[in-house]
């Protein structure tokens, strides 16, 4: 929604996918032998190597998070050089990684716990057990909402979310 309105958006998940075809391949293969093929991380093999093991996931994050952070910084520096007034950094683990401290403004996208569960469990390869483990590692949604400058609740539908985005862009334009 922000991108459609001309806002520069850095997507951390997309950055991970790029890193899985580049800078992260060698260190991930070293940590999890056999998870790469044809010069890139095979997500299916990596998933099998992690197999819901939170300790292994933490090990992967130790490799990937600094690389993603470097790409995020690079994006921000490029935007600053170009005089871009507002950027969105889409960082799913913003609070868990402490990255909120770098932000001028934080937007939290939320929904009800029931809708979240339904959406996450619909993802390929997701299990109830893994969902519960991942949820336990995250900052509680109520805490995220409390720390946010703006909250977009997707449980009210796309039109409401679109209005929230417009409100945020008006407010941030006033801040620049």
C-alpha cells in the first residue's frame, strides 16, 4: 500500500531471499551442510535442517540478521543521498532485533490472535507446534502496539488499512 503511493519500501523478507542467492550462501552452507544447491540456499533443505528447532533457527538468524541489517542501512543511505523524504522499512522482527531504536516512527500491522493463527497456519510447511514456538519468541502484539506511533489493524479489511496508510502518510509528511 505504501509502495503504490510512491513510498520507497525496503522489504527485509525480500532481502533475505536475495541473500539466499548471494552473500548468505557460503556461511549458511558452512553452518548447515547440504542446504545449498546450484549456488543458492535451498529453502526446502534449510527448512528440513531446521525442522522446527528453535536453537537452529537462532543460529541461522545469527548469520542472516547482520546481512539484512547491512542491506537495510545501504537502502537508507541511498534514500538519503537521493533526498527521499519518507521510507518504509518492512522489518517483521523489528522489536525482537532491537531495530525500533533506529526508527523515527514505528507502524505496527496487527490483527486478532485468531486471524493471525489462521493466516500463519495456512503457510506452506507451518505446523501448530512451530507456530507456537515462533510466537513464544516474539514480542507480544500488545507490547508492539503500545510502542508504535501508528497501528494498522488488518482485521477491519483492506479499505480500512488503506485509510490508515493515508493517515500515516499525511502525519509523516508533516514531520519532514
